[in-house]
C-alpha cells in the first residue's frame, strides 16, 4: 500500500491507519490505492470481525491532495485525459469508480467499520468517514463538504451516504456553502455517532466488543442494513460522476482553483 495505509489485526479487530501524517493524510493516487487495497485485503480475511479506520498525526484526512488542484488550474482535469466523462463514468469497481470505491469499499466490507476522526476531515476525507458504519469524532474536529470551494461537487459516494444520515436541507446547505463545522455540530446533525475526547481508543474498545459477538449475526445485520439503504445507489453514484465530469476543467471550476491558489476573490462567469 506504498506506506499510505497500514493494517494491524489483533483478536479479530483490524486497526487501519492512514499514515501520511506530513500531508495530513491527504488523498493522492497512492492513498487512493492504499485505501482500495486495504479494503480488498480485509474482504478476504474471514478472521476480521470489526475494523477501526483512523489517521495518524494532526488529522483524519484533509481531503484531496492540493497538487491535484494545481493541475486542474491548468484546465487539464488533474492531469488526466481531457474526456472527463470517460475518466469518471465507467464503473471500474462494481457500481463505483476508483475514487468512489475508496469510500464505498468500507460499506461493502462484511463487518462493521468504525471511523475515528480527529483534526480535519475535509472533502474527500469527510466522505471517507461517511463510508464507515459508525463515526466517533472529537468535539473540536473540523469537518466540511469542501468541494464547492474548488468548484466541484462531492463525488466519492458522499451524496449517497449523506442522504441517509442527515436532513436534506442541511446536506444541501453544507454542500452549497462548504461551511466548516465542528465534531459537536456533526453529532447534532447526525453525521457523527459519538463525540469523545479519544475517538480511536473508544472505537477500538467498541470494536473489541463487536468482535466478541457472533460474526454470522454481525455480518447478516450489516447485509440487511446495506440492502435496505442503498438499493438505488448505482444510479446515484453515476449521477455524481456525470456531474463531476462536466465540472472538472470547466471555466468556473478552473477559476475557483486559481482564485484559491492565488488567494484572491474568484471571478465567476454567468
């Protein structure tokens, strides 16, 4: 996993850590690969009964690596082929594309996943925590659906996960504004399961408790909840990709990136 994600398994509990602390665990290609590989590895390990997902250093995950936005400012769509639809539209991992799967794989995992969140969870990092079954956060954690800052929409499964957690008007407000909110607010809204001073310690404690329950019953319960909540997810995930494809490299999206990188007010065209 190219030193981006580590896994330690003790007594049926998989302790999964994002280990790019110098970049606040930002999502670069290696981190995407590491998350996907970690999820796929755990899928094959029938001894795992619960997973705790957390980040080393000052943050859970600060979102997409800033270097990707620098490439977008040149109109190159992050250095990828110009046909953004062909890049994001194809379902390369089941019902999702690669970026979506870095989040969705934790939903597909047969066992419960607990995200332990501290510091920052912005953009893709926020969506990553939503992929867990439960989310434990510090009261002063700083969270945001930050994509609008860069002229984008959440496209790592976030639209499909948020709609089951929080009132639609709140999701829309946070998506349209990119407002930063605290872990305490996240619990009030429904994004966070618990607020605690040491989320990772609490998550490991609960994971050990879950690991002590019948693995067949736990897996069955997760299958039931997943089926009940996400029957129409394939269409929703495709909607994310289509909208994001049309935004990447477009004039106003490039302007949003340039304005942020140049630390000035954006000048959007109607």
